[in-house]
């Protein structure tokens, strides 16, 4: 059933009551949460959530409003809907909305009401995850810093101060959403709300007090009377009427569902990739693996999956949690820039179409399971009297393809895959058979890199001494307590006196400074000279910076610029986590080791450049800039540049820099860290997104603070394209899912020829200008790097060029006859591989 949201808004009260009563009287059904005159009743039973008493399946995607500028929101939502989603999910981020106690910000990128209204305008549902602790790889898990300073507070347990502030914020958010009529019960798009987040492991840590807290949170949430169901993710024993949900990669195999058998199986986080931190090598999750997991979940009775993330976006400024990079879930179906990542986007779109084709059987059919062999099974939903049936043929073996027999017919099922038989006879989708096109992302040198590439610098003044610090303690103080999360940086300074007989006598002995830190990174100076850098890791944040140095007779000065890479976002007792300098000692002295831990330490919070806001146009006029010199630690750099023409996304290639922060036109872009190499010898993030909405056509200002060493004049401005499109498809693939439709509950073909076909489609306003590669037989490789096999057909390129050149889209048969392939060639996989290039005109050279 198509759910027309505009119709739902106009439902008469009598119809709503009738629908709600029908839902309540259905066998095993849970009663509707609230009856309303002008809204939608959201209820549920074991099979699914219900919209006005009607079961429905839900394909949802996470898109977080603060991780993309508002001008991107409409296109992101539209692409999500085009990809087969009917729901958008987002967290609510407490620390951006209430950065100071009682001071609220719901403007610009933080305008959640505008975001939900855009979802409604696109005729989609929404899910709001209020938390207000959210984790989300977001700074402090979304909790504002000022909470740490509330007397006697303990986060996320049966603690009255925490509960009071949590309840206050939750009710403020709910009031804003209610005032905008955004809940389904009011005619809005929001059909589910989440309280707390992945609490189960904390409940074990806090024991009885944790159990009391989670019950309180559930009752507090239900008491807000929003008229829709509440959920808790990763909370097996969710209290009362709160629905527990699953987070993970394979919820169809790892989660049995709610213990309350009147509640549906909902998957709130299906991880489309692995979020990455500084120090991580590249990683991905394939489209085939995600499709397998979703098909598996629906085959065991699930009826809602939420892709976390569908578009990850960017952690701008200082919003990322400890060690988390600015780019977030770049491997999602829509990448960091909002471009289609193929085949992930297209393969999941096809899966959604297949499952929608089977909706009647999934929601009303009788489930059954048939073992077909070791790690082989069929899961069936059937309404025999209506001849409605769907079967999921599963091969859980990760090594071997199989041909299995189901209801007297043979079916080829590749390893680690599921074939969907929409009428228990016809294969309409295979998770391992990708019919969607592929694409390759390329980065292109922009002329603006060299135009006016003139850099200036401002030295972060002199390395401070102890006597200059106004905050003095015997031991080094906690960095978080000093910064209040307003900056990443704190100077720690101390002085000590050495007598002549303290100095090492032997030439082979050098004095060494050892700075033990709680995290996350530091730069050390001794007597105004650079001594070295050190840092921890995501797994081991504490570290020791250990460097040789030259000391002198008399008074010596040590200064350490400690920096945070964000606050922790998970775990018990989050309010007690520490960062910054812990212990300091000098070794190699003739008199032995000198422990400076209790020597008396001065602290200077933040940088001079931050205090003067020299990254803003007003602030940069308050200091004197001079011609830039490369490879200077603790230096601010700036240059002006024009915005590259066109509409393609813009990135900065920062590979020649060290570690620091970047700003464009006063807006924080994020932390960069080139000097930290992962196990494969490269930085984890080299390219940084600059949204076009942050820029002016002319005279933009890029400002960097470099902690270590770097060459700013070699930074490149690039544009991003996905104009290299590909197909890689075998004759064994089923025909495209659009080849079938359901009429009168039966599956019928919409095409005369139900053979596999390959379709190539360029981005809007672009045409296929070049066929870079074409081969039929047994080609191998990935988009952008295909090679011919031993069964290559030389005619393939000619055939593809004739069909595709000059067109925005073309469809190619996958058949040996068309390309002159030898069906008897040893090793043939009967596969067609094509790479084509799209552009508005003849392609030009590009830089990767």
C-alpha cells in the first residue's frame, strides 16, 4: 500500500478511531498509543509498525542535520527517497543546542525543525533519537560540557542532578517539535522517538542504580504524551511499552527480537561502513554484504531497517569525538559530499524494490523455515488461499556457491547470499548479483590552487614561561577542566634549577624529557627550543613523549602545548575522563632522575590566535601578518582564494601539512592530522570538504593553525566528481527488479525479455563522452581498474560505443552473441565489464 502522507494529515477523526480500534482488536496487536483528530495513529504488533491500523515496512536512513549545511538537506533527502527509503532518522545533539546552560541555538545547521519539515515535504516518515546521550562519534556523546560542573552529578544513572537536566532538555526539544506539529499524532512525519542510547552495557556497570535510571527514563519519555511509540536501542529489557531495537551489522542473526512478543523487530542501526578515526587504514563494507544482512533480517520477520549512516557528512569544527576524523561514514550510500556511491546506493535501491514487491506476503503471510542442507535454508511467508508467497533462499557458506532445490526447482545461490523469490518461484533479486552500475570518485586540480597562492603567517607568540601563567597548581591540572571544551589547547609550563654537579659528565649520556599524558597529543619545548611531538591513539589515549634535549646550568624552562582530539563519547563515568599532562621527569642527570610532577605548574588556556579570533575577518586585522615561512611549529597561516567554478564539491588536499585546525571564512572545517600515519604509511584523512555554501565567489580566506611542521604553499584545491561510471554484470544475474510488478497479488513480468541487462547513467546534465574499457568474457577488477581476461572479446568496445556515446543513459544486453563471446572458452564467467566517462564536453586531464 502506498502511504499518502498528505491524505493522512486530512484523516477525519472517525476514520482514525476506526483504524485504531481495528489495530487494537487484531490478534496479538498492541493498542494504539493515542487517538487524535487530525493526525496519524502509529501502533504495532509483532509483524510491524502500523500506520492508521495498516502494517507497513520501513526503509530508513540516518542523515544528521548538523553534519551537512542546510542547502544540502533537500537534495540528500530527495536522493534517499529515490534510493527507496521512506523514513529519515536523526539524533538530537544536546551540546550544540544548549552549549551554555540555559542558552539555546536552533539556527542554521542546527535547525532541526526545518530539517523535519523538509522530510515531511518529501512525503517521508521520520525517526527522532532524542538521547539526549547519543554517542554518535560526536563530542562528549552529545552531552554539553557544563553538565560536568553540576555538583554531585553522575551521568546516565539514578542521579537526581543528571535526571533533572536530562528531563528539562528532553521536554524543551519535544515542545519545539510539538509546536511545529511534527509528531505523526499531530499530522507530522515523526513516527518513532528514542530515549537513551545503547544503555545495556552501562546498566550492567551501574547495576541496580542503572536499572532504576532506565525505568525512570522510559516513564519520563512516555509521560511527554507525544502520541507515538518510544524505542530504546541495544536494550534487551526495555521497560514497559518501550520497544527494544537492534544495532549492529547482522541483526537478523544476532538478535532474537523483543522479549515482548507483541512488539515488532526493528533495526535502528545497520552500519553501512565503519566510522574511522585518525590512525585507521581504509576500510569498507560491501553493497553485497549490507544487502545480505537486510534480506536476512526481513526473512526472520524484521520489517524496519535504518542505515547508519545513509549519508555521514562532516564533523565540522570541534564536533568530533576523541580521535574521530572530520569525514564521517564516507563509505555510506551517499558519500561525504552527498554523491551517489555506487553500487551501494543502487544495489540497496533494488533490494528495497524487491522487498516492496513482496510486502503483502512479508506482512500477512504465515512464516515457515525449511532446511535445505548445511548452512542452506528457505524462509517462506505464504498466504496459500490467495496464492501469495515469498521465499528467501539463503546460502550462509562463505566459501562455496551452491545449486539447491526448492519446491522441485533448482536455484543457483552464490556463497554468502540470499535469493528472493517473489512468488516462491521467480528470482527477482540476489544479494550477491549486482545489477546497479558502479562509479569511481575522482579529484580534479582547480586553477584556484595557483591563483594568488600567497601565504602569510602569524607566530603564536613566544613559548610561555611559568611566571606568565595565571593558573598555577602543584601538579598539572586536567585539560578538560581547564578548557571547558572551548578550545583543544592548554600550555603547561614549569621551571627548575640545575647546579653544575647535576649535569651529566659522560658525553654518551644525554638528558631526556619524559612527559606522560592522559591524552591526546602534545608538543614540547625546553628553553624555548622545540623538543618534539607525541600522541596517543583511539585505543590507548595515554602516551609518553620522550625526547632528548639540551639543558643548562641555572634555571631551565619546560613548556608543553597539550591538545585534545575531542572528548570521549561513550562509557560509564564519562564525567571523570581526563586529558592533558600527568607526570613529567628529566632523566640522564648526574644526580639521577628529576621528577617534576609536583614541581608546580602554570597553565595558559587556549591560543593567542584563538583568543583574538584571527580566523575571522575582524580578528585577523588585530594582529600583524608577515610573509609565510614553511615548517614552523605553532604558526597561523592564511591565504585568499576564489571559489572554483561549477557545482562539483570542493576539497582541500592537506597532505603537505602536519597537525592542526582549519577555518574558511571564519567557519571551522575541522582538525587535520597528516603526520599521524596508519599502518599502511599514509594519513587517515588527506582531503577535507569545504561546502560551497561556506564560500563566496571571490576572496575567500583560508586560515590554518599548524602545531608541528607544514608547507602551506603546496596545499591543493580540488573538485570532486563521480563521472567514471561502470557496469560489471554476468548472464547469471536475474533481470533487473523493475522487470516485474505485482498485480492482483500476483507477480507479473513487465518486460518481454527477462535476461540480465546493464544500464549506464550519467549524472544530470552530462553525457557519455568516452568508453574507456569494455570486455565480455572473464574481465576482472574494480571500476576504474578493469583488466581483460583470457576470454576477452575485441568487439565489445565497438558495440558499447555504438549504443552509448553521446547519450545520458544506455542499456546493454549481457549476452555472448552480442559481443562475439565464446561460451565454451575455459574460465569464462559470461560477464560484461564497461567503464565510461561522463562530461558536459570532451573530457580533460584530471589529477587523482
